């Protein structure tokens, strides 16, 4: 794919990723966030954090399907940063609308409530990922260390899913779909590793 | 306090119960196969969801001394589209879309257990036991949101007198309808159906405990627990069992659905208490339904503000351990 097409695609993808945020803003101004607007904002930002994490984690397995999909990697950073963006909005709903900026109450919550501890863990991972998302960071850290650090994306996604499971009531299974998607994305990596190992062994034997 | 009806809903917009029932019959009859009927009904709901929501009949009511003063009722729209009624799905708007499937006429409530003799009450007879009162109550959900609802009903104690319980009756158990063909949510949620709730006898006899048939001066919409339910304003919403078919007077504390699902989170008493949070989230504040998002946060009050009336029921009890 040519660079020009990629640039155009990015120009389209960027505003598209902002649509959920735009819808929230629009509904906020027109007072159409529903009977429980705080819950609507919280759930929407939470869901989109998970969705963007899952989409960014799907880049690698999808790209491996064909050499013609290599260009997808050029979108991964943007998608990951949008996960951080929605995750930060999600965090802000808690900081503002639930805790009213009461620092002591928030620290107590983090210590006492496992689902909040898990949510904060996930967001902290996203913060580290976002902070080291520049080309300068890769150069500074070195490719290997940077890659290892950026495996935190898995921690963030798993923490996000656990955060969701710990919040729903017993007997409710609504998080199963995102859980299944994450499981497939992680298993695809394991399958690829096994395949690669076998291929390398074959190459070694042939040599 | 008089019941204020929201000005945007005129009575002409409200579909009468018989029209509503007949519409469904007509729909079912017109369709060649059941699946087609289902599809058409769903389409109809998408086209005019209000029709499904407003399947109610006007009731004759009298004022009540037990009505909460100085509060503004939540809109009819919010009360009837933001519901937790897991038999119809776990989404807040699921009950308003699915609850039309429940047939509430004819309806009987069975009474047995520690009573002089077993009885069955027809819904029309139940509504005539005592004059129907307008009672505005605050409603606090365990999920930390709250509403103000103008219910219609009479004190459950009036009904209990008719049941003639024996002195051996220490608790009352309420069982909701369990009919998966009318309640699609039953298969989606891993709870032990039928929905069961219970009260100690003195709680059940308390005048605030409302045997409820309507809201906003009309019969209950299905998604709010038609045709008859319990309302306990000082307890979390899930204690107020909906669409009752069976009431039992028992010697021992009965099983309650959420307590069975997670005993550490949901106790038998479930009194509203901002200082005790057994669920993962805090109970200190509540989100007022219908308020803009920057003004929705409100402190939660012990017994949901009904402490003057009900605190005596729990005198000497540790509210932290008896959650």
C-alpha cells in the first residue's frame, strides 16, 4: 500500500475513532444521555477503552494472516492511544462524577475495592504505554526493551476484563463476549509462536 | 400530596389494557407462524415503544398519610424505561421492550404455609380489599441510583389480615412469576428462579410496606411488576419483589434470590445504609435518575430517609452484620 493511501486512511480513521466521544458530547449538550447519564458516560467510555484495546491487539494476529496486510501495523499506535484516551475519560468520570475530586475517598477506594484497584492497574499500564509511544522512546529504550515494556498492553486488556467481571452482579454474564475476543487474540499469538518454533526447527534441520 | 401527572402524556395517548391485550391477540392471529408474530411484534415495538410502555388503566385513588412529602416524582418515562427486572433481560431498557409478553389477566395469587386455610385471590378481588392510596416513596437501587415514585396500593398488613396467618408464621415469602415463555431473561441470567424475597413478620406488617398495584394513578406497567408487587422504600429495590403469584407464611427465614447468588454481597435485610457497602461499589452516594450528569450525585441516607418510621424494627440489631 502506498504511503499516500495510508495517510488518507489515517485522516479518515482518526475522526472515526472520535465518533463515540462526539456522540457523548452531543448527547450531553442535548440532554439525551438517558435516565442515568452518569452511568451512560461511564459505560460508554469503559466499553470503548476495551474495544480500542482489543482492536489494537488484533493488529498483530490479523497482519500475520497475509504479507499484504503488513501496513496495518501503522495504525496500531493510534488505536492504542485512543484506548488511553477513552480510558482516561473513564477514569475522569470516577474522579469527577463519582468521587467529586475527593482524593482521600479515591485512595480509600483504590485500596479497598478490588474492581477499582484492577481498573487503576489497567489505566496505569495504558499511561506507561502512551508515555512511551513516541519514536524517540523506542530509540531511547532500545527496540528489545521497548517491545518488552509494550507487552503491558496484554496486562491492560486482562486487567480491564477482570475489572468488568468484578463489577457485574453474580449470575450476570455480559462480559463474556469481550472476554472471548481477548482469549482468541491471545491464543492466536500462542498458535503463531508454536508454528514459528516448528518452522525454525525445520529450517535448522534443513541447514 | 396530589399526584402530578407529567404534562406531556395525555390520557388519550394511553392505550387501554383491553386494547393492548387485543392488539397482541390480533397480531398473533394474523401471523402465519409464531416466529413471524414475534418478528412483527418486535418491529411494532421499535416503531412505537411508548405503546408497550403505557399499557395501563386509570385507577381510583385516595390520598395517604404515609406518602413522602416535599419530593418531586421522577418522570413516568424514566420510571417505565429504566428498570431492573432480570426476568426480562439485564439491560435497563430490556424490561420495557420485553415485558409486554407477560399476561397479567387473568391473574391469581396463591397464599399458603402457616395460615388458617390456603387461599387464592383473584387480582380484581385483591384490588378491592382496601381503598387504593397514592403513596410517593423514594426508591433506592443497590446499584446506587434513586428515583421518587408515586405508587398506588395499600399497606400489605391489610392483605395479611385477610390471609389469617397463624402465630407460628414468623416470616413472609414472596414468589414472582416464573414462566420462561413469557420472560425471555430467565435463560440469560444464572439465578435460581422463581425470584424469591422475604420479610420478617413485623417488617411485613409495617404500614410503609406497600402492596402495590399501580403508579402515577394507573395500573402498573408490566416492566414495573404488574399486576401486583411489594414496595419497601427503606430497603434496596431488589427486596421489593414484582409480579407476585405466591405468598407463603413460614416459620423460618425464607430463601431470597440475591442472597443465594452472593450471601456476602446481599443480606436478608438489605436496608439502605450508606455506611455498609457489601457490594463492590460504594453506597455513600446515589445518582438521581433524570438529573443532569453534573447534578446527579446525592448523599444516601440511612433507611433511605425512613428511619423515623422503621428504625425501631431493628433496635438492638447490629446493622453491619445484619446487612
